[in-house]
C-alpha cells in the first residue's frame, strides 16, 4: 500500500547576484577588461564613466531600492511588476553568466599570434624535392607529429590508416625514407620516435671530426640505457674515456634539447602576467593598492533609465509596451547588479590582501623568505570574517607586485613545521633549506632522502623522511640516483 508523506528540507541556493560576484571575484585582472567589454556590448543600460552626483530614480542604492519598487507599483499609469510575472533569473540574461562553473571560466585572454612549429615545418617541407606520393606522405606524417615534435605513432599503423582511409598504398620503408627527410628539417631532432633517436639526430648535426661528439654518439647509440640510469663510470670504462673526456661528453649531451618542438613551439596559450595589487613603502610604512584596471568606472545609462518614465504614459494594455518595459527593467537590473558586483569584488580583494600583508608583514618589509610565517586559507578567512572558499578564489589567481618582485598570492600560504624549540616555521623555509642541502651535496655521491632527513633534524627541523620526499618532489628534484654526476 502506497503512503503519501511530506518532508521538509532546507536548501541553500545562490542568488543571481551571488553568482555574478563569485564569477567576477575569481578572474584575474588581465581578464577583467575583456569581461567588462563583453558586458558593455551586451547591455545598453551599462556605460563607462564616473557615476553622476544626481541619480535617477532607478540608480538609487541600498534601501532606496524598496522605495523605488513601491513608487513603481503604485503608479496609476502602469504597473511594471505585473508585466514581470517570471522568475528573477530571467532578468539575469547576461552573456557568459549561465550556470556556475561553465566553460567561460576557462576562457583564455587573447594574445598576439606567431608562427607555430607546424607552420614552420610546412614551409620548410615545401622546398624539398619530392614526388607527389612522397609529398602526400610527408604532409600526413607532419600532421601526425605531437606538440613536442615527436612522432609516436608506429609507421605500420600510419601505413594501414592511409590504405583504409585514403586508399593510398605505401610501405613502412617508403614512410621511413620520407620521415628521414622530415628529420632533416629545423629544429634538429624533429620527427624523432623516441628520446634516443632525438638525441642522435641532434648529435649527427654536429662536427663529426670532434672526438667529444664521436664519444657522445657512441654513448647514446650503444649505452643509452646505462646513460639514462646515470651509470657514468661503466660508460667511461667501456669507451676508455678519461675523467675530463667523460665530463665534456656529459655536458654536451645534457645541453641537447629533449623536446625539439619547444624551440619554435606554439605559445599562443601564454598569458601576460598582470599584478592585481601594488605594494609600496611610504615613509617606512607598507601600503597596498589595487591595480587601476581593477577599478573601472561604470554607471547606469541615465537616458536608458529614464525610458521607464516615458513608458508610464503609454497604453498599459499594449503588448509591445509590456515587452519593452520588461526588456528595459531586465537590462537596468543587470547593469546595477554588475556595478555592485565590481565594487564588491574590489572591497573583497582589498580586505584579503590587507590581511595577508598584516600576517606576513615581516616578509614584505625585507623579502626574506625565512620570515614567512605558516599561513593557511582559514587564517585569513578568520581575519576578514569570510568563507574559506572566498579566500581561495582570491588567492588562486591573483598576484602582488612588491619591491622584491611579482608574487602570486598562493605563494604566501604554506603549512607549518615544528622545530626543536617548539616554534612553527613555514614549509617554504624548510624547502629552501632542503634545496640548499641538495645544491651543496657531493655530485658523485648525492644525499639520499634518509640522509637529508638527518641533516634537517640536525638543523632543528622535525621532519620525517616521507615529508622530505614529498618536498623534494614538489621542488621537481629527482632522487639521489638520478642526481649523480661525474
């Protein structure tokens, strides 16, 4: 037997204004200009310029909004609210402000284009003397290159694709011959199928009469596995090299480019780094200010706002009048919400940055990393009395210009490590000490993680071996075996 029951639940939903603020808060300064231009293009009720001292009825702020609604509702000529019999979200039709977390958050800031790697290769390939068959095969191979310049698809698979998709019959040997012509293009190493072939292609471009080049070729061609495992003594013995020759061979090989595609790679995804905050010292006192691009002057178009007064005198039963009033109020609402969200963004950014400045004041005075205090998102959230997620949105994509350089805000957040004296120090300080220990270690016998743990403990840092390994990996430092040098 079915039973009917009622359940009462409490749900938290973001209002359109909150969504607007969140989306604006998390974008960096470099993208704010583009976002504002989009809104200006989509909303005729919004315009650039300082707010006027005398405001229209619609431009009133704060508690005046309620008075405005009452005046409009009591107007004898037209009742606007009766025309707006729809959800509040319908007035929030602004470009790029759909569902939270949509693809527009991943929008890239446009930068100037340049000649890409594949464009350069196509140009060079056009000058080769080839048959029509070879030229077609070569273009297919060029299209199969990956971003780092490697050809990782087997030639057999490429030959099969050409037969089934293009009806072109070829052999692995023919593809191999065409690939060798591609490998003769610039940069050296392009079209390699693995790292060993990439290094050999670059070494074969060098002076073959040079003894060091000859030894390097033999090393990569015959002892590549030993070289990759840094068994240098074994290679030195088998090739009968002295200490100086072995050192020169190693230096020659490590200067080769393991990713030839990066020489002229496509960097269209690069973005210009623009500071969101400027930190300066005035009479010995540190003061933070917003980048001027974070404080655009926006206002509601006065002429557009006065359009409502004009339609008050129109026939309220006319369908076109109702549609026009709905459109005008939607755009005015959107413009006001956008301006308020920009102002709220500025206030939140300043509150967060001032809290970080106060917390890390000793560091900002001298730029000494050892003076960085352990600081997590919750510490700043408690100071500014906001949610941790808000602080996270500010810190994840913002940066500050100081006298010591440009720092991302997330640089100042780190966990704490206890010392023998019972004090907490920043994990960043421990990482700096760890890096210094590794840089000063014997190159022929690098320190293991166990040894690094003991050295750090001797300096007063209570840290476990697994934490040493974690910090070493975060610093992109390989294990001791791979740091070994001749």
